[in-house]
C-alpha cells in the first residue's frame, strides 16, 4: 500500500510542472494587427471570446487552483502532520523524495521552490503586456528575494547543496541582467559580445561546480544505494569492512530495504543472536 501511495505522489509531482505550464498558456495572448488578441499557443484561437472564457473558467482556473495551489498545499499538510516522525520508515517511504536532504526544520522547502517556479511562470504570462525590461526586473526581484531567504535559512543539510542553490540563483540573476541589455538596439557589438561571454562563463562555472559536487556526493550515494559495491571498492581494510557490515545489519533490522538486499546477496543473517539461558 505504501508503495502505491508513494508512486501516486511522485507521478503527481512529475506531472505538476507540465499541467501548470499548460494551464498558464490559456492566459498567454498576443495582440495582432487587426486589434484582437490571439492565443500564443494557437493563433487561430481569439482570446477573451465566449468560448475562450468558458475554457478559462471551466478548465484553466480550476486546474490552477487544484494543481498549482492545492496539491503542494496538501503535501505540506500531510508532511506537517508527521513532522515529528520524519525519520520513520513509513513516512520516508511516502514523502521522503520531498524532504530528504533538507534540515528537519525545513522539511517543506521543496514546496517553497515549487511555488517560486509557479510565481515566475505567472509573471511571464500575466505581465506579458508590460515592457520586457520591467518584466525581467520583477523576475530578478523574485530571484533576489529567493537568494536572501536561501542565505538566511540554509535549508539543506549538506553545505555544498546550500552553496549550489545560492550559486544557481546568482547565475540566474546574472543571465537575466545581462539579457536585459539585448533588448536595447543602442548597445554596441563589443558590449554584446562581452555580455554574451559573461553569460556563458557564469553558466559554465555553475556546471563545473555542479559536476564537482556530484563527484563529491557519489561515494555517499553508493554507500546508501549500493552498499555491496561500496564495501568492495571503497573500504580497504578488513576492520572497515567488519564495521560496515555491523552498520548494514543494524539498518536491516530497522527495515532498510537496500541493506536487506545487500545482506541477502551475500547470504548474511542480520538477526540479533538469541542469548542462551543458563
């Protein structure tokens, strides 16, 4: 039963970005030469007609309320209900993909990131008629606020993950800020090349940091998900292997599926020996 619930939750959150994006596209209209506005996704659909408004009121708005607001809110409520038992195996099985990696006090942070993405998508749609520089500045304001909150709370358990999140927001701000200058026709070609180079270098810098972070966390991932490989390749002394086996047995007794699988493959029992009575 727990696996079915976990699968449904994962599928809902995987579908969430596409559903929200599709529903926002119902509001994205562009004025053309005849004085009317047409849907960006399909220029054959005229905006704000009776049929278009019916689609918005009957499909788009309810979907945004249910998917955009409701599903993350329900997920937060269910996690908050179990916030004192986040280490419980059943809670991890159901909601672990949402809060694992975050500090216990920031178990809801993935939902904050989700709402931030929704806010940025709504800005690009509902402020479409406003000048692009103003639109970009509002998005930069959202990114700056997100960076301030990130630096204030440091929600991730690992230091490198907090650094990666902060740097990703900084790189996003640099990209948008440099892109603002491309909206002006007065900028010189040399300046354009300089800004383009700055965008490329900042994004390459982030990709290199991301790759290094992945390599640093790889041993920990192998230790948790592939304990047999970790034991053979990363532990050099017999004492280290024996200590690791003790840790695996303790995890297996707590119901850890990866530890159980690793011990079963080596045909090792993880039950505590029954003391003999005298």
